[in-house]
């Protein structure tokens, strides 16, 4: 079923069709929210809420327009709301940065940032990918990684910084038209 | 980008940003470098997402909208019922001027109650965690027994008492490994979430939690507040024992509210006749009395495969069948064949017999291809294979000979499901496969 058919079916209450739309758009939405939020669960929560917003508002969606941009607008609003809601609970220093992020909302990326990053990750070797996964997805502390790898925490921090540099350059290259 | 800015970005993500770093970062976010800084700032978040399974969102959204639909149906039903009542009222002769006002007020109160109730219903519709098990587990939900299949969600209030070891997995990756016959009730409140352990033992690996929403394990005697750690809890007859492996937890004695902070490799016991003190795990803590019948000192063996199907397994490649618990896998098109479990293990003892034909070896993979061994074929003979995984120590033997471990996707040992793999053109048979999750402590050395 193509996206148009999925939208038409979802508007009539077909949950499977809506799940199809979620499947189509979730990666791009996660990539979009991750531009403003770094915690994995925060991103998933905001994306989930955005899709629930879309489900509730589906009968108001103008079918002559593109679904993706409409969804991403809902998602950007949800992200801003999340950032604003957490301000009172944040340490002052972190809240200052959050306020700067709120003041300059992220613009629509020209590509699917998550997909580009995944292509760039494939260029790293398995041990490097594993290290990044442990640190950023599993949340393993640098100290703990250092103990596991038999290196100093500073050395692990440097390795992570360099890997992020490599990925950043790779992603920037993809935006400027180079092959990632 | 300057090193100082990179350090400030790292500190922002770690939550350790100081005033100087905040000033540097906010200035950069409003200056000409804003796009580059923003892009760099986003990388940590994108990395976390890159390693997150794509179906996580699909599943959670489905559950939410199913909950929404149930709630909407209740609203429609209530509205319908109210509409009928209102019409009946209109047909009645007017009895008093105050009656409509009173009814309106009652209606408003009723609607407020219904909306509040719907919020509760919507929240309870969201599963707290998922069941990872070899076989379905019977759960008591709303005073009724329901059968929960592996992978399905579990909800607040569910009473879970598995007959074999099962794992409960939260969306943030936290997991509780319940020992056979452990009895837990899932709970959530505005400020915390977790389980109440009525009886038995469980091992916990808790992901980093938000400061305002702790993961809490309660027993009749104690409360364990967790921020992110790995530990073991046994609740017996009026006695709770907590053994901590990593991180720190806050342990509170319910009877008098006294609290202790446990750190790595420390234990404590909450019981009427024992001192409530922190003990080093070098000093052995008394175990729960053997007279407690529900806590097995040595866990029983459990069949790895059910008697007839492979519902708890994912057939990633090739064709797999299960005949009375003996599993056979191959690929008629001479492709590879891989059978991946859905149940993650951290500690594991597995015994099974393998028969490998058509190729020189088959692989037993641990931790979802974290580490693996090549089991050499032995003609058409069966080979006795034993897997012993405790903490970071893994040993796999074939007919008593220790096999060389090979790294799959990384060096650090982690919990994950088992997998069996056979090269193209080969056939792998697995019989008499049984496993158990050891209760004893993992060794401190690798």
C-alpha cells in the first residue's frame, strides 16, 4: 500500500494502516527530534507523542498536501513543548542552553540525518561501532568503558571525540554532495 | 570547532556543564557557527537513535492508539448514556426550577470524573514492560488469569509468577530476571515505577533513570531505590537480601524507615533478627534459610525449546523445525541457517546435544553474536555441548573440550539471546537442550 492509500485507510480508523505510516516516517522523525534532544528515551517519547497527535488530528489533515511535512510540524511543536516543560527541572547552566535551542528552533534538514549517520557508521570497524553503541545507546559511563578496554578514561574520551569527528565530517560530506 | 566548545558540548550531554561552558555554548548557538554547533550537539542524540531498533516506535505508538480507541469508545458510550438521560428528563413535567440547575451541576461533576477516570485508564493501557521468555506465562490481571506470550506487554497491577526463569524488559533497556517461582507485582506511581517482590529472587540490571522517576523494588520488609545499576534481590520469609554488583542503591527498612546506601560489591539484609548494616561481599552474608520452600537454592533445568514449536525463536535464515523438542535447521537452497532466541541471558548454563552434517562446523552464538564458538562436526555422531556464562566469564565445551571463543561484534561481554548458526549446505540438529540461570554470584575475575 502506498502512502496515499495508507493515509486514506488510517483516516477511517485503520490502525494497521496508521502503523504503516509510523513505519514509513519514524526514522526521519527520530532524526529530527534528536537534533534537539540527546537522551534516547526523550527522543522516543517525543516521537511517540507526535504520532499520537497525528492520529488524533488525522481527520483534519488536508489530503491534497504532503503528509511528511505536516507530521514534522507536529513533531517540531512537540519537541519545543518538551524542551519548555523540562526547563524548570533543569540546572541553570543546562537551562540556558535549552533556552538558546528553543529560541532558534532547528530548521528542516535536507536529508534523513539518521539514515546518513547509519551509512557513515558502516564505514567504521565493528569495535568502533560497538564502543559508540555502548557509550551513546547503552549509556555506559566512560570510566566503565575505560576499565573494560584497559585504557584511561581520558584516552577513551579522546577516542570517542575522534570517532565523532570522523562521523561529523562524513555527514557534512553527505550534505555537500560527497558520498558518505 | 574549538576543543573548548567540544568539551562544553560533552558536558552539556553529561549534565555537568558549568557556567563558563554554558556561556560559551549559548554564544556559539547564537553566532555565525550556530549551524555547525547545532549539528555537533545533535550527534550524540543521533548516535543513540542509530543504535535503536526501528520497530520500537511502531510498537509503542500502536499500543498508545489502541488505548486511545478504547478510551474513545468509553467516552462515546458515556455520552450516549447521558444523552438518553437528558431526553428522558425533557419529557418529564417540570417539577421545580432548581432541578435543571442541579442536574447540570451533577452532569458537570460526572463529566469531570469521567475525564479523570479516562486519564487513569489511558495510562494503565500502556504496558510497563515486555515479557521475554521461552514459553507463555500465566499472569493474574484484574483478578483474572491471562496467558501472556513472549514479547507481549505487561501492565501495572499484573501479578507474575513464572515457573521457569523469565526476563521483564523495560523500554529503557532495564531488565529484571525473575527466578522460577518468584512472585512480582508490577507497579507505577507518579514518582516512581518498578515491581513489588512478594517472594523469590530476581536479578536486576537497571538503566540510568531520571532523577525524578526512580526505579523502585519493594518487598514486605524493604524498599530499594535504584538510579542505574546491577544487583540481586531475594525476598524470603520475613527477610530480604540485596546483593549489589555495580553502581549504588538506597535500601530502606520499611519497619522503621532507616536507610543505607549500598555500593558495588556490598550486601545488606533486612530481617527482624539481623543487624541492618552494609556488609562487604567478601564477608559472606547468610543465605535465605533453606526451609523457605519457594526459593530454590539450585535452579531447576528448563527445556530450551518447547515440545512442538519455535514461537520463542526467530528463524532468521534457513528452514527450522521442532519435533518433540528436537530442533533441526538447514537451507535447501544451500544458504546459511540461523535460529535466534528472543530471550536475553546475562548468566546462563546450557546443556545440549548437537549433530552437524554436511559442513565442518556449526556455531553457538552468545549475547546475540557478541561471542561465538565453532563446534566441529563429528561425522554423524551427537556432540555434547555445555555453555557456562556468568558475568563476564564464558566457557563453551564440546564433548568436554573447551572451545576457543571468538568475538562476534565486540569485545565486552553483554547480555543477549542465544543463536545457533550453520554454514551453507549444512544441517544442524539440537536435542536434549536445557538451561538454567545460576543464582550464585558471578566471579569477580574474568
